[in-house]
């Protein structure tokens, strides 16, 4: 592989308004509504994305038959200081699984649960 292999992600939710409020507060940004595909009706709200930038794009999704929760793929969000976003997660109805910890020369991570029960990772270099 010559590039990063992930180009899209979806985080399943049950309560879209609650989930949107959580992610917008924790990551300090706005999500954008995406139209639902005609073949599979669902509700999608995308994280800010750039087709020219580094990283991958993704969205919150509410779709029949797809539930949120433990045991899935772990997504890490880039942060300036992951302890700040972890604190925001708690302030906005989430909870901390692992406080900020060093991963040596690769920076720091914190693991939190969102309001839907999904675990997400927060990564920073300081």
C-alpha cells in the first residue's frame, strides 16, 4: 500500500441529536448533513473534510439494523492535547475509559465513550 488505507468511517448512533451535540462539543466543530442514499435510507452527519488534506473523512450514521456500542473498530481523532478533548467528552455526557497516556515517540492518547456507547480514541503529540 502506498497511502493510508482508511478513506471513510461511520460511527453508528441511536440518538442523532445527542451524538451530534457530543461530537461538536468535544471536537469543537460543526458536522454537515449529507443526503441519504436512495438505496439505503439513513441519516448522515459528516465530520469536516477536505479532499486535498491528509487523513480520512467520516460521518455519524443512524441506519436500521446497525447499532452502536463496544467491540467494533476504534477510531482516533487528532487533537492538540487529548486531555482537553477527554475532559470535554465528560462535560458533554461521555465518560473516560483511559486517561491521557504516553505512547512514547508517537505522542499521547486518551480513550473515551461517547453518548451512544461507542469507544473513540483521542490522539495528540503533546
